[in-house]
């Protein structure tokens, strides 16, 4: 029940028609009597810098979920940018601190890491390969680094993107061992497809599946189908896998913590969501 | 259930804590499956002109309910101001037209008039006395004029305020007979207290009750108590009366029509509201 005391969380992006967050957060808030609401706000790119600022001047504004096309520009609009967002080069959550300053962070990769941990696997001290150094690959790499991986292999068809991501990672995590230039999964504990390969029928696999160790934990960001051809091939080799939508739900408890709201498990959120 | 397709109606004012509109509109929208939501937005005076503009540039913005302290300044921020709002000198509803222009109107007085009509009384062709020419008195006068009263008596302790209101009324309704300078209710068909008298115990009545005809329909804007001393005195004289909160609920169907949303009766809205 929205009132004048309800904490307002703007969901800022354009267009809004396919927004999922309100269908996940609001049923949870309602069920648990949490006085907060996620409200889609279709801010266009040309208006967004001004709108973000004025939104956070509303007395009942509590936070913002930021989505396409504003994730990158938001990194330059907040007062304090958390390292994960700085490395990812993108920001998908903003909160107002007590002194009015805006803090920005990035949780796409956090969702991936939490999913791995919750499936009983270790992240700290492991070797991880991230194939694809675009937005989501950068976010996952940043969160893997935060979670303490010992070594990160980065690969992108655009070699410069992987090099640049490696540079950003080692600036914040000087002890992290970063290698670039290869998508060979041999010897890695965690292997992630962060490319769009698998969205279209007939896409090649993102790496040489014959080189994938059976002991590897294999993750996927593509959500076009639950078990992508890459995940199916990994399962055939005996690998434990994580599907694309796991990342989506696993990151929500992280947002709730960031916004200082009562939290719950990803599974509970999934059970109460009204995605239809 | 809020989604990215839901029509967003901003409730713009500051502070927001005591806002009632979300508690009235949203339960109705939910019960009837109307895909719209009223969301409080605590915009401060210094931010409001910019915020109003940017709010209406949101792709899912449908309309705005405007309240304190923005009603007066809004008259200068819309592209097209309806006569009732121009006369009232205040605007409490804004909608975006197909071409992007903003239209502003004022429904406080419309709620009063609808309440009179729904109680089986006539407005067109009658003589009405409005005591108090401030914001709410101006709004009621403008709506009475729109509804076709033949004559309006206007009185305010500040004589200039009544004169100025009379001038605005006759600019839009040249055939309307306006008199100012007297709060004598003798000879009037509709008599309204639009002053704050009655909010505090011991307030004098707004007019000489001995001069009030039993045939008059008597209305009140004070909501501190349902039956104010003025209404009680009028009832004792045999007058039919309208309480302050009637105006509140009677105006909501008018807003719904203004916003192009399915409408219902004031009584139905009152029954579904969750004012607690």
C-alpha cells in the first residue's frame, strides 16, 4: 500500500515496457510489509542526467535501480562510485546517503558470484575464465575479483576490451593475476560465457568445449533459453552449471542490502515474483 | 500490480507524509484492474518547476496531482490552463496531451459542485454566496460559474481579494452577475463557508445565521470535524448541508475523467479507499 511515507525506488531506464524489477520487488515488499515500492520511470537519455539529480532531491526518494541505456553514464553522475562499478564501467544502483551524497554500485556480477557460492562452490582463491569483456563480462570480472579469485583469464574478440578490463581490475586489485588473449578453459575452476553467443540458433560455442575440465563450474549469461547449447555441452562433460536467470535473482538480495531494506533469499524472491 | 506499462500519476507536493490520494486512487485502480498508479513525489518548491517538466518527459508519465505548495506556481508552468484554474489562480491537475503539451485544471471546486448536484439540488440559474475568496473560495466560485450560476455573491475580510476574484470571474463569464462586499445570506440558494472559521473551537460563524434562509443549500470546506458549528446551525434552521469531506471525494471522479481513466461514483471510491 503506497503512502506518502513509502520509500520510493525509481527504476530508471527507457523504454520501460519490459521492466521486470517491479514484478519481483513489489510483491516481496507487499508480502513482508516493507514500506517501499519500485516505480518504473521512463527517462530518456537526453533527460536522464537532470532527472537523476532531481529524482534524488525528492523527499521520499530512497534509491534507484538503473538500467538501459543509463548504466554507463551513471558512473559519472554519482558522488561516490564503488570499485565494482568503476571496474565494470557501469552502475546499476544508486542510493542517497544521509549527507545527500549519491553512491553508485553495480550488482550484475554480484548476482553471478552469489549464485556460485550458494551452489556450494568456492570463489576465493580459484582461477576463473570470463569469455566476453563487454558490460556483463566486466561486471562479472569485477565481482569475481572482489570475491577474491586468485587468477582471472579474460578473453574478448576485441582484444583491446579485455586488455582494458584487465588494467582496471589490477588498479583496484594489484595482487590479482590477470591473463588475456586466450579462451582456452583448461586449468580453470570457474568458466563463464559472458558473450551473446547462444542467443541465436546456430551460434558457435564461446570456447573449445573439448578443453573444458569436468571439475569446472560453468556459468552462462544468455537467458534466451534456460539450458543454452553451451551449458548443455558443459553438463555432458560433467560440469556443474549456473543458468542465466540465476544471476538475475541472486543479485536482488544484494540490492536490498545496498538499499538498507530487509532481505531474503533469491529462491524466496523467485517464489513470490509475479513474472506471469 | 505496477509494471513498465502502468500509467504513472505523480502526486507532487511537499511534505508527502499526510498525502491521502494514493490511499484513495490505488485501491480503486487495483480492485478494477485499471493499470495506473498514484505515486507520491516529495518535490520541494525550489526544485518543482524543473521536476514537473522532467516528470512529464518520462515515457510512462500519464498525469500529475498537484498539491501544496505547488498549486499556484503550476498555473505558470503548463502550456494550456483551463478557465477554472485561471480563475482560481491555482492548478491541481496536469495531464500531457498527445502532442506533448501540458494542460492544467483545478478540481477542488468541481468536487463541491458535484456534491451539490448529487444531493439533488440545482446549480445552474441559482444565486450562490461564497464567503472567503482565498484559494478554495476562488476554486469553488470558478466551478459554480462554470456550472452556470446566475449570480455570485463574494465576500472576504480582505475586500480586495473578493474584488479581484470577481474580476477574474467576469472576464471568463461576462453574463455572470457578481456582487461583493456583503456576507448576508438572505436571498441566496447556495451558501458556502470557504473561510477557515470552524477549524478552531470558539471561532465565530462566518455569517449571520439568523439571515440564512431555510431553503438554502449550505456547504462547508472545513474538515476539522464533520459537522462544524456552522453546519449544525444551518441544519437547525432546516437547511440541507454538505460536509467538507464530500468535496474531497466528489472531485475524484472529475480527476479520473480528466486523466481519461475509467471512473466511478464518489461513494464507491469512499468505500474502497484505505484511509485507515
